[in-house]
C-alpha cells in the first residue's frame, strides 16, 4: 500500500496541490537503507501551470528521505517554507516586477 498525502493551499492567489507519496518502486530504498524515500510533487492548479518561486513551469518534483522529511516538519511545512524562502530571492522579485509592467527587453 502506498503512503500518500495530498494538500491544497493557496499561495498569493495561486491554488497549489502538494502530493507526497512513497512510490512503490522505492520499496527497495526502505529495504536497503531502513527508511522510506518520498516523492513530493508540487503543481499550480489554478491558474494552471502558474509560475511559483520554486518553479517557472508550475510543476516541481522533489525526492526526500523519510528522516529528512520528518526533520523538515512534513511535506506541507517543507513546501510552504520553501516557497516563502524562494519568494524573497532577487530572481523571483525581478520576475514579479517584470510581470507587473511591460518589458521590451
């Protein structure tokens, strides 16, 4: 049976789906290393494929071990913290500025 959690959040008007699961093909990781390997998928739902500070395409896949995921406070806390942290970056701020005004270059 697959471990799976699904969260839906709204970040700055963008609906985001967060799916965290332990894929069946990763069962060997648990067997050999004694802990699970989880895949976290983040996607913009509405507007579809809207850029986020962590992805220009509106989709991102992250693999994380079970202990690291627990250390981060779970997938929901990890993803929201990650988005907020990257939203402070110069690159994201520049993207925001460019999206607010017409840019010829």
